[in-house]
């Protein structure tokens, strides 16, 4: 079964943890000095926040799946639609080891689709805190948007 995933970069992690704990009615499932995550069942969502010197606001969206079969099925849909994707097998990010792939929508928003394989003790191998200037950073452990390209934009009216 799929679970919607949203990750938001925040300025004040403690205040945000208090706020979202009140909104969701439960404390975070995972709480670290720079990260928190709620695994909510109704609605089924994986909601994460972090304070890692990134620009505040929406970091990335995605889908968490429960099996390799579901991951492969969604990955095939992306391939069939000829949307470029970046595969990251056995990635270590956001205190988890996962098989994942990334796509970027036409607006430049990173979308992560992944199957979590286990926990790790560090935030991410690919993106240590403050390792890059804020302007150069992308989503959690996502590639920079120019590394993966979505289908070309079409001209529209109105």
C-alpha cells in the first residue's frame, strides 16, 4: 500500500514539532536534533520536517511503498511515460536506508518514490548539514533539479 510523503524544511524545528504534533494529535514517530517524521495512518501519510540549512518551505513530495514490487511497478509507469528518473538503490538518507528514484515535475519540484529497507544513524550520506551553500542545496537527499529532467513543457493558452 502506498503512503503519501511530504517533506518541509523549517526554520524552528522545536516549534514546528509542537505545531505538527498538535495538528496530528501525536508526537513524531522519529525525532532527531535536525529532523522529525510522523507516520500517520488516517490519512496514510509520511510527513517529515527538517532544519538542515536549506531554504524553508516545501522540500519534496513523494510516495513510500511497502515492497520492491510496488516500487518497480511505479518506476515502470515513469519509464513508460518517458520521464527521466534518477535511481538511487540502497540510498542512506533521512535516517533510513531505501531503494528509491527521483523525478522532477515541470515546476522543478522533486518527487521521491521509495521503499524503506531499514534505519541508519545519520541523516544522509549525500547531503551532510551545511555542506553546501543554501542556494546550491536541493531536497533532502535529492539530486539538484537540473540533474533530472521531466518531460518538456508544452505551450498553453490562457
